[in-house]
C-alpha cells in the first residue's frame, strides 16, 4: 500500500502534538494525512475522543491507516469496538502511555487511564522505546500482546516526542513505510 492509497488519520495524545512533533510533520508531508481533532487536547474524555476517531474513519473515502501517539494510542484502543468492520487497513501505534503513567497525570479520568485489553480488529504495530518514562518495554510488550499488535523496539528514544529529540523522526517514517508496504 502507498500513502496515496490510504486516508492516514493522525491521532495525537495530550497537547495535540505541536508544531515540531513528528506527527505534525508527517501530516504536512503526507498528502492524504489529516488530524483527528479533539475538543480539548489537555483533558482527554474517553467517549468523546473515541467517537471522534470513529467519525473520522467513517468520513474516509479510502482504506484508513491510523497513526497514534501516546494518549492517542489509548484512544484507538477505546474506539476499537466501534471500528470493527470499518475500512481500516492498519494502525501504527507509537509510544503508548502505561496505565501507571496515565493514573499519575493530575485530572486524568480513570476510565481513560484504564487500558482495554482486547485484540484490535485490524492489523497493528506498536513501536515503543526502551527508555520511555511513560511506558516500560515490559508494559509496551504486554499491551502489544493484548491488542494482537506486532511489537517494534524503537531503541533508546524516550517518549518519541519533541522533548526526547524527535521532531522529524526519520527512523519512524521508514518503519511506517515498511508497515504500509506490508498492508499490500
């Protein structure tokens, strides 16, 4: 699959992946990419964030590839039951935040912080760093297993965001291209 064959939905986490974030850069670079907007990027709401993903998928005209980061990964998992049967080719899930980390965020709703653990109804790869302060490798591998996602070790990359030095994240774009090719 090529990027022109898919609607690429960018699903940020807390803060909405600002101007220097790799998701924002990919959105600008990939002609078929668009961001799934949320009402308040700093106050996740489980039902609202999940519903916005479902709405964006239903509005798509080509097979969908989801590209989620951090709390956006949680939103994809929360939305998954409503996404079953829709035209989703796959999901590229990056740097999930663990339940431990989510519960530690002041004001984080408990239902959002709790990860659902069911097989996703579409192919997925979960890329996580060995030095992510928000999710250990063991936590990420457990989530990948629960979701039926392929685990991809992103090495020593922190939370794979601007703060950890990942503006453009060319290694991630190469992994994403490989994932797209595997989708056929």
